[in-house]
C-alpha cells in the first residue's frame, strides 16, 4: 500500500498544496530516490545538448531519428515523422528494456505527468517517446516483450493520479477501451529488437510512443480525412513490411475493433495476447 497522504506535500522539488490523490502521487513518484532529472521529458535540442555522441541515450535517439528520416523508404507512420520534424515530440530515457522495473514505471509516470500539461502547446503531431538503452546481449522474445509491455501499462494504472475517464470502459476486450493516464486517452505503439518480420515494429532498442488521442480529432476533422489517412498508411505499410497489413488496424470504436490489439503487433498476423481483463485500479487515488 502507498503511504497515507497529506494535502500539503513537501519534497526536495517544492511544497505543493493539492488534492490527496495528487499529493500521494507526488510523494510516491516525484519525491522518490531516483535522480531528479529522471523522468523529465526532453525536446530534441535538450537531448542533443545533454547527451553527447556515443552515449547510450544519444545512440537510442539517433536510431529513432534515422528511421523517421530515411529517404530511401518512407516510414508508414507519417504523423510520427511530421511530429519529429516539427519538434512536437518529447523524449524519455530508461537504462534497460525491463519494463516491469518499478524505476522505469515511475520514470514514465513522472514523464506523462510533466508532459500532459504541455502537450497541447507542442503541436498537433505531439507524442511522448520512451527510448530504452540497447541491450547488446538481448535474448528476449517478442512474447516476453509483450508481457513486459502490459506489465508497464498495468504499473502505470496503479500510479494514476486521476480517475479513469468515465467514457472509457475498464474492460479491455471492448471496442471503446483504450489506455488512459492522467485523465487522458492514449494510443500507444511499441517497437522491439525482437521483431524481425514486421519492420514497422522493429527498433534496435525498445521504443514506445504515447500519443494523446485528441490529436486524431485535430488531424481527422471528417470521416473522409480519417479514411484517406488510413488508406495512405496502409499503402505505405505494404511497401515497408514484408508481411500483410495487420487485420487489427481498424478505427477506434468501430464494431469489432479492439484497440489493445493494435498496441503490440506480432511478427505474424495473429493477435498478441493481453494478460489482463482490466488494468489495476489506482493505488494513488484516495478511496
């Protein structure tokens, strides 16, 4: 259990008057023993200024950048490329790809907490990009990464400082479910070094992108624009991946769609299993 919280929380960051749920979040996540800078999302300029060439953080960033800016073949997620070019994205770093590590869960929780108030000012192609240190002796399978990915999301749910949105069901296996944190809906995508066939889901170091779902309302103001964008992405996918487009790529809320199946795609066109029926309730929000 998390410690009982007082509405006024003092830590080395500041003294903050806030509701009990937020004060508990601050004590558990922001006032932990981790480095003060750990979990602070960085801009492109901050990444290159803080991490010199040859550091593992810079290597992870440069690998991510190279995929998006490859002129020989267009990366299918054109909005990720636009977001990078327009400097709408922020970046977080973790020093291993063990997503079940409580340190990494706290880092991402802090990163989302800092990112969300800034997101709408960053631009219509914004996202928070989590980059992990590359593991030279990596032996994890795709299936193991899938399990770790869901452990990360479940760990974040336990640290959520705001109630789950009332418009989103808690049951994952529904057409209206999506991941939520801080009262916001997210679409998230993971790339791993274990993927070999589906190139769009391969990265030398584990990479996870968190996109607030309101960006799609800005980008796709009509059903026609949404359909056109989806058709363009599908066309690019057929050129990029040596595997047919996943049948799970559907519009959110569409009958028969399951957004959770889009988060983690396997190297074959069968759905990746989700180990949870529901993510855990928050341990931070006062009951």
